[in-house]
C-alpha cells in the first residue's frame, strides 16, 4: 500500500473518531440538561456551642443526577463574634462589615457534583456578653439549565448572657468524681502574654484567684508551688454546678471549666478571659490587648501545648501543624 493510502486511512479514522466523541459529548450535555434539579438541592444549618467557641455548620446537598456550578455563599453573623477557624481550613474567605452589628463572609466554589454533599464548619469566638443577634446563610448557584437559583437558611437567633454564680463548697476529694460524672463537658481558655524578659507567674496566679473570687466562686484548694487552684460554684439561672481550675503551665495561663451545660461554659470562659485581659491592661502589665494571644491551633482548634518565645513556633499535639504565635 502506498504512503498516501496509509495517510488517507489514518486521516479517515481520526475524523470518524472525532465525530463520535463530539456526538457523545452532546448527548451527555443533553442528558444532564434533562435532569430535574428542582427541590433536590438543599441547604441545612446548625449552631452549637463547643469548647470556648460556637460552631456554625452549613451543609449543601446535591441530590440530583447533575452538578451545580458557580456556588456563591454569603454568611451574615453578629459583630460580637470573631471567626477563629474553619473546617476545611484555609478557605479563601472575604470578610466585610455590613453595618454596626453585622459582619458578612463571602465564599465561592466552582462546582458541587451530582449526589454529593459539602459541609463547612465555621468556628466563632464570642467577644462580649449580654448581646443578641442572628446568623444566617444565603447561597446562589447555577443549575444544569443555566438558571441562577437561590437558597437560604432560616436565621438562627443567639444570645450570650453573663452568668451569676453562687459559691458552693465541696470537699477536695469530690473534684475528681465531679469531672468523671456522665454528661460533663469540659472547655479551656488558654492564653499567652507577650512580655519581654521574665514573667512574674506568681503575680498572674494571684490575679486569677482574685478574678474567680469577684465572680463569687468558692476556693476549694490551691497549690502555689505549681500555680494551680480549684474553685466551685453554681449558675443561678441554670442551677448547674461548675468547676473551674486555674493553672499556669508551659508559659500558658489557663482557665479550665467543667459543667453539664455547654452554653454556661462558653459564657463563663468568655467572661473569665475578658476580665483577666482587662485587668492586666488596667494595671499596666500589658499596654495593648494585642499582647495577649489565644492559644488554639488555627487548623484543628486543639489547645496548644505551650506558649513559645517571640519568633518561635509551636507544634500542635493533635494535628502536628506548626503555629507561629507572635
């Protein structure tokens, strides 16, 4: 067979294959466009208190047989909350202030494939108490017929109230039993103080004790050599007992709290953290609140094992991420 004959046969095969591929692609597009997506794209939200934060979860579910595209998310939340992290981490989020009481974050995704659901968890740190607000999500997307559709969640109302404590005495040997009770939740407020040179940990320890006394907690036991104290009280509103452990360890100042009520823990630790920071500022130990750092991993939310020296890093004991604090 001649060279020209070979070339013609090959050329014919290529053209024939190209026609089939194009037809298959057109058939696939036509099939996707015929998929009914009405009422099969769903948006669900949930707000829960966890540790010292609130977790707001959104779940976008595609129950149809075709993808959705150009997904744009707007999340409006009260200005008394600060976004601390997300899961998955490192999302490309644009934050802006809508008005005096409301912030908004914007987030975009290219596509959500068929029969797939996507969940995002946002973790918010309360900045103040005795406040009320709403949190809600609005999503737009392009469906398989190239129409823009809108979904939104019902606004979730939230309030963070200050709590009033009634001191309560228990024997020190009851502390461990309380921590082991069924349904007990635990949370930690862990901070590092940015000060050049040696830190006066005994001074910090005394301030921790004073703040707990001001809040009406009953001192149960204290170990000044190891900078640890145990205090107990009961929330007057919920009637829930609360154990607070104050400690200084690995350059960290920590309040650990335990109770059956998670919302009580968030309010209490927000209060303790804010009061302690303001106290350090008022007596001149720090010149700015920027010198006080929350010691939570940016990626998983775990309490960091230590407060490093300036310019140093600390490895999260949970996810092994390297974190720079200051």
